[in-house]
């Protein structure tokens, strides 16, 4: 496998969020970028040509920080918020009008703020990881929703909801499957950080830390039996302290994990979920990991550092430190599905300190204050 060398990097700043970015996501064609922020909004950007990213839509309606954003289809965006809701938006209407007026097509109300959301690989189901009360105890729970109903709502077709039929208005979606007690919060010591479907959708995987133990885990739950709503786990120890995040490569052969031990693990999913390489170059707990479109590069970022580590997947060798040119540290990263363009969400608040890397980099005269940046990279073989 030939090594890659970083060439030119073009930075596209996306200004518009009034406070820090939380999550970024590309549509499947890589033509539009979506972002969300603690300013209670989500935005859609066009990042083409030279210069800054162009805002094409602003989605407002949440009443608290918007924590995560996903594309369901080219037309449907999904956001989760600290206001205890998940919303689905018609991106076509939003881009045509530039606002969120009349483009909210579905809403999910929850008993607590969602911990993490993820879309099934076939695009039909949304998984929501959250806390809920079960038998008078607080437990981690998984709810699965049929997203096809949101597609019908976007097209104007009447659909069945908990309050009757709905046409051209926001539908209230109800779960089609619920796993009510993944872990009891108080007795297990387990804290779930992320939850995602496996590459083929037969399993649901959670990343965790345990307050009673000194390591973080991956829990793998079998979803193949749709009549069985009890959770069956296969558990792997992944990191010291906490497993903060994980991501799958295109095609599903590899998985990357990031931990509070400042280590990135590269796992071969096809070989019984074996960790085949580790990357220990970053100095702080890992915030986000992401594979490039061709699965050759894994990018990883950590708290209080504005640089992003790029690693060769097949060898674990370092390609480079990619500078975000930002005052603030990245909290979420996402590669474009069609090329070497890395979207970066940088979180900041009025009293937040400049990242340690930016502060000590005297060559950076005017670091960016944008909440979202796209770094378009070129690579050559060496």
C-alpha cells in the first residue's frame, strides 16, 4: 500500500452560527454540508469554488442547543437537541426559501435529551439513544423510528400519526421498537457516549465508560430478531477510561475508535472485531474520528488542540498534522463522501480559551473564528 503525502490545503470558512459548532454532515453526493450549533440552529451550506462557504438555509425551531445533525436522504435532514426533541426537515423547501418556515416535516418528543442518533444503512430507520424511566429507575434505552413516514410527510402524502392523519404539517413519530433497559444508570456504573448501527444494520453498537472500572467498552447488540426487544450484548474492551467515539469506513471493513486515553484504535471488523493498529500521537482525549471516502485515511481530533491527525489506515503511519486554522478546537469532523474535503465543527463559548495549539503557533496571525470550516486537501503518493 502506497503512502500518501499532503499537498495543497484550501480552507473554506462557514460564518453564520452565533456560537460554537456541534456537528457536521455531508449529503450523500457531497454537494451540501449541514451543521448545527449551540445557538439552537442548524444550517445548510454550499461549499464550491473559492472563498467562504455560502449559507443556503437556516433551520430554527429548537429551543436549546442542537447537538447532532444527519442527512436521511438528499431531501431530509435530522437534528437532535437538548430540548428533548428530534426534528426532521425538508431540505428542498429550506434551500428554496432559505429559512425553516414550513419545512419541519416530523418531530420526535422524548423524556430526556437524546444522547446520540444514527441512521440505519438502508435509510429507513432512525435509532435514538437516551435515558428513560423504567420500573421507577433511570435506564439507558434505545428507540427505533420508521423514517419512511417522514419522507411521505415531505411529499405531502397523508400519514398516520399518534393523533390521527397529517398532511403538510409536522408529524409526531412514534417508535416501532423500544429497548427499555440497556443499562440501569445507578447500579451498572455504565455511561453510554455514542450509539450507531453496524455497517449492514444487523447490530447496534454503543461506546461507553464505566465509573466502577478503569476502561471503556464497545457493546454490540443483536438486532436481527425483530420480535425480540431484549438486549443481547457482546462486549469488547476498547480504551482506558472511556470510549468516546467511533466510526466505520466506507464498505464497513474498518472501525476507528477514540478514547479518553488519547489513543485511536483501528479495528478490522471482518476479522472478529480485532484491533489491528493503534495511534497514540494526540496529547488529549479524542473527540471525533472519521474515515476518508476511499478508506485510506482516518482523521482524528482531540480537545484543546486545533490540529487534526491524519493516519494511513493500512499501516497506522502518520501522514501529517492538518491545521484547522481556527482559534478553537474541533469537536466533530466529517470527510466528504466523494473526495478529500474535511468538514470541521469547532466549539466555542464567550469565555472559552483559545486552543493551546493556536495560542502557541506564532505563524498563525489571524486564526479563524468560524464555527464550521471545510479543508479541501490534495494528496500525492510517495
